[in-house]
């Protein structure tokens, strides 16, 4: 593999807030404690050590979540990491994501690997502590249209289920035809057999999407000790009960985050906006917002209403029926886990920064926030085409039209450029204007208009020459457009569109091995990996 590093600001795909965060702009300093550097961890470790209190119960909760997998020898490293959480010297680095069908876009893989690599570096550097990579499964998310499909082999596979509510709770019983269709597309060979077996083990044999997602992740990352934590857990919600109660009684997060957003909006666009109550009511087939109504509470889009006392009783009897939204979900995570760092994409980094004042108000340690690694993977065939077109991988971050214009100019050189001629014409008009101004200054306006018209005519002629060159190079132009579309589908980053099996089905485990070898979560650069 050939590895290229590109500054994030040169890709054109990252927001100002992310770029300023990576460059440690003073405008963002109030929204985090320390930058995401190796040297920041001793402070984060000590802070979490003094402010974490669930070591006696967390391992038991997580072992219960893994009860169906206990006899699976492949997850021994996972179970060791879970048991290690009892130690006051064990800490977590966590990435969070919804249970997208078949792991969704490529960046799910990149989030997991970034998290694993950070903990490996920490375990090498701070040998008196132990660090566990965690994948927090946001299985309560109910955005079915976002989670129920993948893009693979030029096709969109969509699971059109009638089920509603939390996506992680949905039954996999109707998934078999989609799994079979996917397996048929994988073809034959050892990698296809491996993926087919993994898909069956997860999405056919497991009963829910959450359980299937955990099983599928473990097929690829169990040996790395990645612990998948499902946030949809009654025992974990009970640990979060004081925060849930405070939210119902005081609506405190609305006030604090709004105040934070006002300051954030001075320089940046807010990623998240709070509700008056940042909780959903969660039950089978339903996840709807809880809102205040007169002297009580109501669950939107239902007939359910509660008095203050009734809602508090429900909370204490069944905390699992209360689901935090994007404002309180990170607070939930930081309550449950001994996190020293979190890993996320650009949008996640932004909303974590917005939540720092809320966590400070709650006297909760704010973790180090890492931007996950971003990757463009170029296969051998695409690499050959790039070379034949005399392009570079860096060129591909420009628009297709810009790439084509550069290519045409390289092929035609001065033949399609009239810049020199336009300079000579402009100079000739300027020379002619000097004696004219001495004879009749009123002719200046018409004279300049004629100059502009002449230069415009030359520009139009140059554009016609460029179009003629494109027609001559029509095959190459189409190749450039097709190449750009494959690597940047719908002008989006590859990692935000394609499913990982588009690469894994060709390469097998070497895909993951190459990523682990090439990526560095601390380099703050976009990575391009080119097959050779």
C-alpha cells in the first residue's frame, strides 16, 4: 500500500469548527479542557480516577449483556477487558454509533479502528494503567430511514421493515431475504464464505438488530478487545437515574446548553439545539419525545399523559423507558464509563464541544475529544487509471470539472490558452488610449467598452477551444467523471457512502490490517491509501 497524508483543510470536506479545533484556535479554547494529544492523558486519567464510581457494578452489567456469547472463545479478549474495568487503573476510550444495518458506511470501521489504535498507544505509553476500547451502541436511535440500508457494489440494499421504535430492538426475523441477496452478490471464494458465515451468525441467528450488530462487530474486532456496550440497558439507566430525574424536574440541560450555544454561535454554527426536556419515552415500537403540558407531561404522538408524580414513579420503577436524546446521550455515556477520551466524526466533535459547559455544571469530567481517522481507499485498478490520466490522488479532491480542465490543459498546453493574446490585445488598447485622451477625453468610455468586448470575445473563443479539446478527449473525460464518482459518490467522501464490504470482499482481513498499520489517530491528517 502507498500512503499519502493530506491536511484536512485541503480536502474541502471538513467544517470550520473541526479545522479550528485541530489547529487549536483560541476561539474554541473555552469549549474543551485539553487538546487531543498523548501528553494530555495524565491529566484526564487523574480527573476521571477522582470522579468515577461505578467500577463495582459495571463489569457485571456488561457481562450480563454478553451472556449469550460467554461460550464463544473468539471474545476472550473482550471478556478480559470487561473484567479489567473493576480495577481503579482501567479506563476507556469510546466511540459511539447507531446500529446501522451491516455496519452502514465505511466510517463505522474507521471509528472502531481509531479507538483501538488510541488504546494500543496508551497501553504502550502509560504502563501503570490499562485502557479499553469501547464501541457504544446507540441502539435506541429510531431514525429507521438513516439506518436501514447500505450502498454496496453500486446498489442500495434497503430493509423495508414495518417495525418502528428503537432500531436496535427491531427483530431480525424478516431480514433473511436481504441477507441472502447480499450473500449472492458476494460471489464465491474464501472471503465470500467468511463474510456469508459472519452475516448468518449475526443477522440470521441473533434475534435483534442490536445483538446482530454486536456479533458482527466482534467478528472483526473481538481479537482487539473492543467492548461493545449497548446503551439500551435497564441496569445502566438506573445508574443514570439522578440525571434523568433532574432533567424532568428542572429541565436544566435546556438552560445550560442554550447559554453555551449563544457563545458558540459567535464564531460557529451550532450542531445541536436542546429541547425543553431532552428525553424520549421508550417502549416496544415507540420512541417519542416527552414534553411539558399544563401542569403535567405528555408523550408526543400518543395519548399518554402523566402528572409530575406519575412520571417520577415510572422513572424509578422503569428507568429503561426513558431514553436520552443527542444532548443527554453523551452525559449518559460519561456517567456509565470511565472514559478518558471519546472518538467521533466532525459532527460529533462539534456537539461534544458544545456540551462541555453542561458537563462542567454537573461536575462531570470532560473527556479528550478525538476526530476519527478519515480514509480514501483507492484500489489497484483505480490507481492504474489515475496514473494513465497523469493525475495524482490529491487532484481527486477537486470537482470533476476542475480535474477535467486540468487534464485538458495538460494535454493541449498552449493550444487552448489565449492568455498571451489577451495580454497583447489589452496592452494595445492601453497604448492606443494615451494619444486618444489628448485629442478627445470623451472617447474613453466607448474605447474601454470596445476593449472589454474584444477581450470577452477572446474569452469565449478560448472556452470554445477548451470544449473542442474535451470532445477530442471524450474517452478520458468520461473516465475522469466515472473515477471521481466512484471515489466520491454523489460528491461525498467515500467513507460516508460505501459499505466496508465493497473493499473487504476483495481483500479479506488485510483490509483491517492495512488500516491498523497505516492510521495514526494523533497525526491530524486525512489518509489516502493506494493499492499497488
